[in-house]
């Protein structure tokens, strides 16, 4: 689980794993009409988050933190063969840009 917060009036990301904690300063910057925080490659790899992946962002008002975590995809959907579901997920991942272009 990764936390983004304001610690001692410094904008930073607080990275917390179940086994260890790592604190890294990250800059908040504007790109287009959005405000963005880049995440370190090691954190993305550890959480298996990649470009286009869905994440959950929760606001912890009490501790003034954002909590970022990957969306857990159910391993099996009722009535769907798990091997088939895995093949479909791989297909979607491989051809995501083409599928998104076709959806426009």
C-alpha cells in the first residue's frame, strides 16, 4: 500500500509495504489540465501496476493521506473457465491500444 501525504509541510509520497517502509520525495507537477505524481519504477513493479492498469485511490482525511493500491481482479468469474479468462485478459493487455482506438 502506498500513501501520499503532506508531512511536515513537504509534499511527498510515503511508500509502505507490509514488510518494510520506504519514504521518497516526489514532485507534484501539471500535465495538461491534470496534476500528476510520478511513482517510482520499483514501487510499480512490486505492486504489479503498469500503464493502463486500474488503481484505487482513497482519501484518508483523518491522516491527510491518499492511499493508492492496485484494483484486485477476481481470479475466476462464476461460470467462466479460469484458463479462458486468463487468455482473454492476456489478449486485452496485448491489444489494448488497438481495442481502445476501435472503441472511439
